[in-house]
C-alpha cells in the first residue's frame, strides 16, 4: 500500500471512531498510570485495525511498511487529537532499541506483546544526580554468575507503578575504570522483580505522573542485557534520538490548538499580537518537523527546544482572566508547562546539541 492510500485509510478509520464516540482524548507521550487499562484497550484496537507497529517486521507483529507510513499515521491521529500509540516509551523507545540491538529471542519475547498493548513499558534512566548529565549515573549492575545484581535509584520514571516492564541503564564498569560513557549497559527489567519498588512523585500540578524507583539487590537474568555489555550508552542514545524525533513530529498535533488561538476573540491589541506570534511560531515548528522527515536529526533538537518554549507561551496566552489562575484547565496548563523544558532532554541540553553539532561551536567546558 502506498503512503497516500494508507493515510486515507487511517483518516477514514479515525473518522469512524470519532463518529462512534470511540476516540480517546490524546494523553500525549506519557500515558497516565490511572488510565493504563484505557491505553491497553486503545492499543489493541490500533493493532486490530492495522495501525500499530506499522514499520516493524511482520514476524514480530508489525506490518512491514516504512517509516513514512508511520509518520502518515501520526499526522492523521494528530489531526483528530487521538493518541498515535499507547505510550512512547514502549512503542517508540523500547521497540526501537529492540529492533536495532535485540536478539531474535528478545524481539520475539517482547515485541508481539508490546504492539498489542499487553506489555506496557517505563523508562529508568534519570537519577537524583544524573539527569541532564545522564552518563554520570551510579546505579550498578554487577555480574553474579549467570545473573546480574542491580542496586541504585531512579527518578522521573513515567507511570513506573503501572508498567509491566522497564528499560534500565546501569553502570557495569566503575567511573574510575572507564570513561563514564563507556561503562554503562542497557537492561530489560520485569517491574515485578523482587527488590524493585516504586514510589509516586507528586508534582505541583497535583498529579503524580512520575515515580521514584529503588533497586535493592535486584537479580536479573543474563538475557536481560540488551546490546553489548558496557555499550548501553549507544543503545540509549539511539532510543533517545527516536524520542526527540517523536517529540518533533508532535508539532503536527499543535494545529488544532493554533487554530483555536486565532478563533479566540481577544480583548486587546496586545493580546491579539501575542496570540498571532504564538501561532506563527507553532506553524514554523510544525513545518520544521515535516522537513526533518521520519528519522530524527539535529532538527529534532530545534523542534524540541521550540516546542518547550511554545508550551510556556501557549499556557500564558490561554490564561486570560483572574479566574483562570484559580484551579482550572488554564491554571493546570500554566503549572504543567515548565515540565516541557525538562522532559525528553532539557532545553539546556538541546541548546548544547544545536550549538555544537549544528553551529560548530566549541564543546561545553567540563
């Protein structure tokens, strides 16, 4: 099926779902834990309709199409503000890492259950002292015969308490034995493994989308290692590049919000100017994401940085009255917007990437 025909079929199916009031509201890249069952059901419907694992090999539950088909699906879903996937961690990051670095057994074990929504994933990368400087992580994984023994602590794990499995970065060589980027390995972890505990982290929005995860003498089997031992940095960076590409492509989902900006009857010239400026920025970012194509590049850092700043501005322009600053959707947007500058790589990190890789500036002093 060519991309245009596929896109037409996707829009037709989504229109039928909307007409039947069967279209869930887009929950974004992070699936909130309380609606995990809804997410699983939606992912199963996507799979049954042929809109899941679109560019995955057929032997692992995919359709064997191209990244361009996947992008066409994402754009069609964005147009009606529907979730394109159950969650980004499982269907984008984990799947991408498995397809690139996994053994046949690992792919066969995890991908078919992931594409149908039966297996939900979380990401255990960041630590209290290793966020933007992720390579400074200290969670340790030590060989113990045919197993790995893991100890450490992770933070900002999206819906960790609702996930079945997680992807984990842990140090397998000490910082004194190897450069910090070269002593890390990448693991697939059953979240019900003894010694692993999650604790919700309350945000200033009042919700708890993230969890802190502690790993105390957690024992993992040998096949939990994904990719080469000590080569986990390369596996993770491949996954995070997909994440930034996913975030960049998400600019398409802004369109309905941008149209609402122009439709709003502003009360002053200043407010009108601010809304028009936000609209122009949003349209530019949407076009940038289209220019990038299906494979993430430095352009994804440009889009991610721009979207984070636009989220702040959109939250501000929607709050147009004193009542909006009380507990309301507008106030929720205001207190939630700063998170866009942190998730998926902080704005500071994106500026470094743009400066060093795009502009050719000297590397940041260490």
